[in-house]
């Protein structure tokens, strides 16, 4: 895994987590779990981006979205590390809609990571 990719993913994931916390889009069982999930998901995204280096933006986005949907689905089904207040995200309700809505943006993170990494100091 490339360090620059990890730092880029960590910056984007941290931004998403801060925004979600401020808007109360999802809530973690504990603060340490939020930090662990941010570090783990950043590492997973960075590993994915490293493995797909040189591949198209679209392929990275598709595989990143699949990874995110699987992760969100696993949390909703088994892990329960975070919850969506009222079992909803904006107007969407239910586990399948939540997994898709929260997981699909991972594709944008995976696709954008090389661009962000290239612009790190």
C-alpha cells in the first residue's frame, strides 16, 4: 500500500466522518471505534487503489463502490459498529438502501485517491 494513497484516503475519510458527525448521519458505538473504522477503511481503500494503480477511473470507482457497499452491508447485518439514526439516511430507509447510499460513495473516494495523493505536499 502506498503511503501517499493511505494519507489521501485518510484525509477524505476523515472529512466524510467529520461531516457525518456534524450532521448526525450515522453514529458510532464509541469514539475509539470511529477512529479504528476510519483508519481501517482508509487502509482498505489505499490497498485497493494501490492494487488498481494504472487502471481507469471508472474501474476504481466501480470496485470501490462494491467494497463500500459490502462494508456498509456487513455493518448493518452483523457488525453494528455504527447506526443510522431512525434507520434512515436522508429520505432512504432500510438496510439495502442504507448500504447502497452509504457504500456507493466509496467509489468516488477510490477513484479520487490518486488525484488527491498527487497533490499532497
